[in-house]
């Protein structure tokens, strides 16, 4: 575990990390192909499209076809990255993802942009808060949600080398870059960002930065928290969860997703069988989002550091 801090001065979106990593992969590997559903400006696949037009395919507003085309390219020996908004890639195309990609275990990478409520002004119809649940319910599917631009780049390079289907959610807003020492992303491994004995906080995506702020606030009040960045929701890092749940005796999960079926559910499912402790979940409380600024929506729905602090204190008091 190296030193970890956030730089508020330098901010980038995780979707930009995806676009930049794709461009790097395209320059080094001729087997990388990219597909998009007429959203390449939003998903940031346009950088790859401009550099490698013969390996970029825009199928139009047709997510089922997007996934079907990706399956065919995988069978032809390519490594396809297929992108659209999370709501459509994990929702509209779900059956094709299940039966045409994951069931035959094809080497397709589904990277969904504009996940969670931080889509902002696009409103509830486009704010996907169910994708972790729907994707991790498919057998053998890997599900990932990065915390910042730099981790996203590592993740895209890592899944390009992994043989099998993967779903990655990236986001729209510019987020602080997390300054890490010697961090290397591994599928299925949590990042231990801070160690403490009083409460275990597990977060991913947008909520990692908020959890980092919360950990410092808790420390100022004499509460020592362990913080895990659980970028891989499936397969989840059971070893790390068990180790720190035993050390801390109480758990708080933080995600930009419905509290039903996502990170909190995955942690609860495991601990209920292996080491029952109290798990408090921060997330969307089974409600749809609203139209508004992404920052304002995090405030409105209580997905901020102060809300993590409140839950952590409640968890500690319940031990």
C-alpha cells in the first residue's frame, strides 16, 4: 500500500481515460477493433476512430447490433471494444450480451459510458443505476468500475490482455486524479488505500474520492478507517473483504448505483456466509435519478463524504 491522495487541481473524466487507452492500444496492436452506437464523441472512441478508421465501426443507434457485430469480430480473432451509454449497453442489449457474448465466452470488452446519476442533465431515463446488478448476474461476466482517469487507463490495458467478456462502466464528469505510488490494477483485486481498525469502507467509481475525504474527516474525529477501492465488482476480492471485516467489525459500502444488486449487495452476500457483520450501504435508495448538475445530484441523493462519515459513525456505534 503506497501513499494515496487526490489532486483537485487536475481533473479528468474516466471516459477520457478509456478513449486515450484505446488510442494507445490501437497503435500497438492490430487486433484491437472498436465499435460504437453513434455516440463516439460521448464515449470518447472518436480518437481511435480518427487514428484507425479501418478498425472502427459505427453501427448506428442499434445496441443489439453493436453487440452482435462485436461477437462476430471476436470469432474472427479480433479483440473488440464495444461502447454505448450504460443504460443502453447493459439494458437494451442485455439478452444479446448474455446469449451472444458471455454464454459462448467470447473475448468482447463492453465499455459503457455515462453510468450513474452523474450523467446529470440527461435525466433519469439515461442515468443507469442498475448496470452492476444486471451485468454481474450473468455467469462468468467480469464487472469493473474505475475510480479515476489513470486507473481507467490501466483497466483498459488489463482487460485487453484478459481472455473473456468484460463490462466496464466509465463516467461523464471530470474527477480529481488520485495520486498513487506503485499502484497496478489487477482484475479481482482491491486497492488498499488506507488501513484502520474501526470501520471498513469499500467504494468504487465516483465515490472513491468522496470516501477518501471521509476517511480524513473520520481520522480527525479519532476514528480509524480502512478504505478499499473495489474497482472489480465481479469477481470481488473476497480475501481483502474478509481480512478487513474481521479487523474492523463493521462495513460501509459506497457506490453510484442502486443499493439493490450492486457493490453493497455483493459484499453483503459474501459476508453473510463467511463472516456476518453489519454492512451499511450508501447508494441510490431504490429511486430513480433526476435531471440536474452531476454535482448537485450527488448532494441531493446523499452521495457525499459527509454522508459516508455519518454511516461510518453509525457502523462503529453498532459494533
